[in-house]
C-alpha cells in the first residue's frame, strides 16, 4: 500500500512539475517592451506597476499591470510612424504566438494632432481583449530627436 501511495505521489508531483514548466513565462518589463521597441532608440525611465483595475466603488476587479517608457531616436517622425504602421498591419504570415495572441482581434487607431502646432503630435492606440497600448510620438520643430512615449496595460 505504501509503495502504491509513493508511486502515485511521485506521478502527481512529476505531472505538476511538467505542467509548471510549460506554463507561460512571467511578465517582465523588458519582455513586454521588446516587441514595441523602436530600432536603435535610447530608452529612458522604464517602469512596471500595479494597474489597480477597480469597479465603480473602488474595489479591485482583476489583476493587471501597467508598463511605461520613453524611447528617443534621431529618426524623423514620419519614419517612426511608418515603422509602427507596418508593424501593426495585418500579416497572414505572422508567427504562431502572435496569431494566438490576436485570436480575438485587435483595433489600431492612429491620429495626427499636429495641424497648426509648432510640433508633431501623433497617437497610436492598440487594443485587444486583455491589453491596451498607447504610443505618443512627438517632435518639436526645434528638436533634433523624436520622442516615443509608450504605455501598456495588461489584464492578467
């Protein structure tokens, strides 16, 4: 009887270990930023914190995190916009992981609020069922660099 119980316990522990090894990798700040990083940009002030998702009475509803950073590049605003528009365009040849992440679809909204201002101001909003990402791309006419403010919300 003891031998049977020991074998059963070993089998359960081995199965649990196997299940844990296959589980999703934990969310890390750099792991979340990496797919959004603009090539050859300098990153400044990256942070991850509790997103404090609450209901109308202030009670916690779901676990969530928010990440943010600013990327700075010498590239002009137009080149930065072209990069993100290409990156966010539908692609039938995308990898399996991305296909799974986008199974429920996503919306991509791009706006230009630069008209009549002494600077370029573009906003890109990307939403899925469990994430919301905002990119604010700015550059004043007198500046030599483009700033990309990135904020990303994830419902865990």
